[in-house]
C-alpha cells in the first residue's frame, strides 16, 4: 500500500503509480496490468476507484481491455 496524499484523489495517485510502472518497464507492452480486484487488494481502494484508474489509463491510451481476458499495456506505451 502507499501513503495517500490527502489533497489528491486516490484514483489519480494509483493511476500515477501504474503510469510509472508502465514507463519503467515493470509492465512491458502487451502484458497484463493488475485487475480492479488486484488494485483493491494492493492499494486498499474501492471497486469504483479501481475502475476509474483503468478508465483513465484507457483514455490516455496506455492500456486496452480485452473482454473476458483483462487489461493490457498498449503496444506503444512507455516508448518515449
């Protein structure tokens, strides 16, 4: 778990952690990112918060979701 800053929404803070992991290669292109349930367990957040994290990263083009399979790092994510 992380120590959340009180003045920044939790979903933004968790999304930033995932952005950094994508950028540094912890989650390489085309690999699965943690599910909403996994985010809940790792960060102690609510389901809706985890869904908002995934939605934000999808809108940024960093991840994509395959129904029934999970969410994955976009092929071009982390390349600059």
